[in-house]
C-alpha cells in the first residue's frame, strides 16, 4: 500500500528445418491447453502500490490465455525488481482470474513505461507470486522550524502533490504567478523508499 499525503505538497530536497518443426509442434500442443480468463475487476482499494518479485513476466493478457503477448520478459522484470528508482515501482489497479484458478493483476509502472498482467498466485486478494505490496515512502522527521521557507527558483524548483513516482496520481503543482518571496510552511516530510531522497 502507498503512503498517502493527499493534502500535502512536497518539494525535493536534495527483449527451418527440424528446429522449425519442433516449434510448430510446441505451438500446436500449447494451443490445446489455453486457459480462459474471467471478467476484469477493478480493485476496490485504489492505493495498491507494488513491486515485482522478478519471478514472473508481464503479459498483455493473463499469461496462459490465448493471444497473450510478453510486455516485459522475466529478465526485464528481474531488473525492475532490483531497481532503486521509484519510477520502476508498480501500481496494481485490476485483476482477472482464469478458469484454472490463477490470479493475475493488471499493473503499471509509475512512469507508465510497462503496463500489463502479472501472475500473483491462486488466491484472489493476496499476492503470493509475481508482486508484493510496497510502501513507496516512509515518514521523515519534520524540521524544528516549519515556517519561513522560500523556493530558491520558482522556474526550477518543482512542487508535487506527492513525491514524484511514489503515487500514480502524483502531479506537479502549478507555480504560475508564484514569486521567490512567497513563503511556504512545512507540515510533513517523507523519504522516498527506493532512492532515500527527502521531500
């Protein structure tokens, strides 16, 4: 689950021949064992931040369903699992279960680069494979002085509704009309889990 700072604003501190015949045989055999997927269900909890475990590829459809294409190979997913970038954290927002009881979650990276289905086990509502819940930020100590802060350069220093790439809905705050003499108050502080940067 993600940390929620809905009412706060943050600013950054710091993939012919016998081989061909073999391939055809494999395709034909697998075609007989396609699974079918149930209806798509949006997650009731809108704050499912997750990281991939590196064990399962991401597909355009549940992986065992006919027509499923690889969106991110196991090798790519393994790299994403080890990444120290918040942009490689995922947001889970929907699910499908196949007729074999396999549960797949629809996920997307915070930077929207990878989006698709990943196998997550046999029990709906839990993650026992493929992905695991993630806290994208941790609470940090609020400075002793909370008032009288100013942006050094309003054209370069960016304010966010949540630390960048820690919330799928994080957006830049418009600084149109703001001046460097406008004071700001600090009411919360947070550290990005992957990078360790303070906001």
